[in-house]
C-alpha cells in the first residue's frame, strides 16, 4: 500500500507518532498486567518499525 504524502504531512505524522510512542512507553511502565504489557510492547515494536520507514522516506526526499 502506498500513500503520497507531502514533506510537511510526513513530518507531522512522524511527530504525532513520536508523541503517541512516548505515551505508550509510560503506559507500559505503569501497567501491572503482564499480558496487557506484552500487547503494548508489541504495539510499540510495530510502531517503531513504521516510524523507521517514515523517517527513511523523509530522509530520501
């Protein structure tokens, strides 16, 4: 799946995801439920992968 984003749109998306990741990391630290914590860690890992793809795309522009 491909999307054509402007540089400004891509930078905004990266900023929004970065903020969400910071909040997610706080949630992971404060969660006692192990299974929920693992779900959050998987989400964090997936979002980090997505962020890296966006950053690479942004650097190539």
